[in-house]
C-alpha cells in the first residue's frame, strides 16, 4: 500500500473505532470495537481519547416509539474513553477500549449512575489482501468484553449490561484511490440473561489532503429477549436493537496527531433510546 494511503487509513480507522465503541443505547452498552479493514504496522501504537454526549427523550417500548415517562425525563449519557491499537505484526493487531460513563435522567426521580463501564479487546488478523489500483481485503477478529466495576445493570438509567461476552467480527473492505468501502458482520455471545447479538456495520470513507470524511450505517439485532413491560422483564434481558446513521470528520494535524468530530442518530429501534449523539477527540500514533 502507498505510504500516503496507509497514513490516511490509520486516521480513518481511529475515528471509526473510537466513535462506535462509545455508542450506548438505553441499558445496552456500545457494541464495542466495530472495525473496518485498516490495521497498524508491526510495532506501531495508536491511542485515542474522546468525549461523547448522547441524549434521548423518546424510546421504543418494543417496536412502538413513546416519550420518556415523567419520572425519567430526558436521559443524557456522557462518556470518556481511551482506545488503543497495537501492531503485533503487519497482519495482526491488538485493539482495546476502556470507558467511564455518566448517565442521568432529568425527570422527577433524578435517576443517575456513573462509573467505569467495560473493558473490551480484540485480536484482529488480516486473512488476505489483493489488488493494486483496487485493493480488497478480508479481516477476522475475536476477543471479549467484561465489566470494570460493579455497576447496576437492571434499571432505566444504566451504564451497561454488566455481562462478560465473547466477540467475533468479519470485515470485507475495498479501497480505490481516496475512497474505501467496508462491510462488517459480527456475533456477540453474551453472558447472564443478555440475548446474543448480531452487529452489522457499513462504512464509506473519502480522504482529501489532511481531511477524511466518513459516513456509516449501523445495525444491531438481538437473538430473542423480552420487551419493556413484559412480565418479569429485565433491562439487560430485553431484545434491545437499533439502526443508526452517522458521519465523522477526521483532520490529521501532523503525522502522529489528529483530531475528529462525529455525530449520529437512531433511525429505528426496539427497546432502545431514540438517541442523538455527538463526539470529539484526539488521536496519537507512535
């Protein structure tokens, strides 16, 4: 790969992975470490710090959208995250994320919870890479997610599901000049009474000079579970699903340092919040 495309790819991957890792939907933590096909070279480390704010005043009870009840009010999630990626070899990377989340509702009960959420890590391996002017690659990744604190999961305001999960991802990517297209499919084997899930992620990126523009469409499907309001339902045990669209702008300030801003919006869901979110952060490579 030409060096200018490799450097641009690093920035795009940082922006993508960090933003999606921070996404939360109601009581279900972000389906972490969603990937595109870019990897860091051997011995290279990328770090990213970010701050994300998400809000919703409507939610899907089952598949019916409703306003949040007065005791809950508008819910706001604020997340500080540290993301990293390390090149074990040119084809194998270790990728991880840790987050601190503050979630609160401004309704009559003033519900709130904050603390360390989950630690997530994946080993990503590029199975193959072909082509020159049009480059195709296939990446497979596997890892896990586990809580970093004893936070409460079963409530309308929560920072996560407090489950230990096994994560698997498969990513196909095409690059042509300044454009790339990436499609991810995944499977989350979740612990306790949390339904297993299928994350899907489609991304399109374009780079010009120091600036990279990225758009994405994200889906998450749960393998069964309850609906809010069912007899003896729990929030972690709900069939929590969503569809979102988002956009990001990444600016490479110099070779090791970059900054980004992003925004996303839920367009459909089940037992999840009608979330609108914004994120900003900085990346460093060495």
